[in-house]
C-alpha cells in the first residue's frame, strides 16, 4: 500500500504574516516635497486691528456639506474668533455658506466649530486668553494637503493711536518703494 502525505500550506496575505498593520494610512506628503496649500479665506483686518503675538495651526471638525462649500470657496472669517471652554478650543462666528446641492443634510452656516489642537497648545492658549486677556483670532482658512486648517493668532487689541502709527509706517514704506522705482 502506498502512503499519501498531505501538507497544509497557510495562505495568509504578506502584510499579515510580517506583522504589519493592514489598515490604510492617510496619504502623507514626501519629506522632500512642499506642502500644497490652497487658501480659502483671509482675515485682512486682523493684522490692522490686533498686534499679533503668536500663531498656531489648527484643524477643524467639519461636516461633509461644510467641506464641499469650502472647496467652492464660500467662507467668511472676518467676524470669527476663538474661545477656550472646558479644556477644548472652539471657533465662533465662522460663516460657511450652505451647500447649494446639500438638501436636508445641509449644515447651519454659523455654528460653533471645534478646533483640533494638541493639549500642550490648548494649555498655553488658556493661560494667554484667561490670564493675559489676549484674543484668539483666525488669520486664514485653507486646505493643506486636502485637509481643512485654520491659522490662529494670539492678539492684543490695538488702540487708535497704534493703528495710526501702523498706517504712517505703511505709507512711508510705500513712498520709499515708489521713489526707488522712479530712479
């Protein structure tokens, strides 16, 4: 009688046999390439009305129709400001227009949106906003590698005479640039 031998071969995918995680990773830019930034809205009055002390970059918690509306460039951050509440950062009065083809799932245009910051950054902001009386101002709203981000600044409100000084400096710089061009 002939003996039959049977070998069982395990057919697992290569990723599982090597112990690697099989979940998809979010696309990360190559270290050598520059991050692609697509600006959506800028707060032009912020640098005129406030003395900027420190800047931060934060992510935003958004709904799907908000992201689609942002891709159309329909946002206004001129009246927006940030607050710290219960150890979390929020952005108030950021106006993102309703998405035209949104239907019943559309978002409220001026709802309060949560900011995504590291705990260390939030602790620093709590100290600055509550103890020093500084304001959290959004400077720019943009997409960075396809993810919505906001550039925040800690600012101290300028007095009227400070604004006049800023205007004088700007006019003087413009005059110097004009005279250099003529020669």
